[in-house]
C-alpha cells in the first residue's frame, strides 16, 4: 500500500510538472475600433466597414487578430467618453481610438476635444490596453485659428502619451469623389480599402511581428 502511494505521488508530480511545461494557448489579439461613422461603416454593406477590412488585411499578413467594430455614427468625443468603459470590454489588447470628426464638423471647441481624447487615452492605458490614435484634420472653412488648434490635437496627444499615430484617417480619400459616398464625406467600399492600406503599416508596427493562428 505504501509503495502504491509512493508511485501515485510520483506520477502526480510528473503530471503536474508536465502540465506546467505546456505553454498556454494564446488566443487572437483582441482589437477594438472605437470611433464614429468612419469606423462604423456608414451606408456600407456587411463586412465592408473599416474594422472588417482591417481584420481581413491583418489576417492576410499573418496576424491572428479579432477586430471588433465599436463605431457609432454621429459620435463626438464627448459621446465616446460617455460610453468608453462599456464599449471596450476587459481583455481588449489594442484600441484604435478614432474620434473627433464630428467635433470638428460641429465647431466644438478644440480644447474640449483634446481633453476628452486625453481622458480616453488615460483610461485605456490604465486598463493595460495599447492605444493607436487615428487623427482628423479640420476643414479649411472653419478658419485658420480653429484649424491650427484642432490639427495640433492628435500629434500633441500622441507625443504626450507615447501612442502610435495615424495622422489623418481620411488620407487619400478626402477630396476624391470616386472614393466617397454621394454625401462627399464618408468613404465608399473602395475608399475604405484605401484607408485600410494607409493605416495598415501603423497598426502592424504597433502589433509587432505577426503571430499566425495555430
């Protein structure tokens, strides 16, 4: 009986040690695209939003990712701040923070936009999440003073909080009717693909070398 107990104890130690030596299976990198209609995929069909197409592009390049679309059309930075905690679930690895276009279109004071974005970055970083900041630029018709104050928000915050920055989310799409919907503001499906190709290097650099799904 004593010999059996000793044998059982030895086997138990071996099994525990073996289990400890097996690395935990890492799941896909969880990314949340947190933004407004530009992220949500305004008037686009299923699977055509920026979040959807970014996920497809990352997977094509070998990244094991899941990109959730937390874009809400019409959201300002104040709206985003109000829903941040419940829109970005615990366990999220990376947040693409894309807000501010509606602030600009409504002429919101740039100081408020800056403060809201800063608060969101701080909250997300405090939760241990990597933030990638997607910038916006003010329309020239708002005047040079507003334009200067607004356009400085994103590079300033990126430097202050040491977060990767994609300076202008609509780069290559704004001012190109063939890449926009008939409202002259939102991207069409081709426009989204242009936005993905522009932002992809910044996102991939932030993610590091790809870890393919096993």
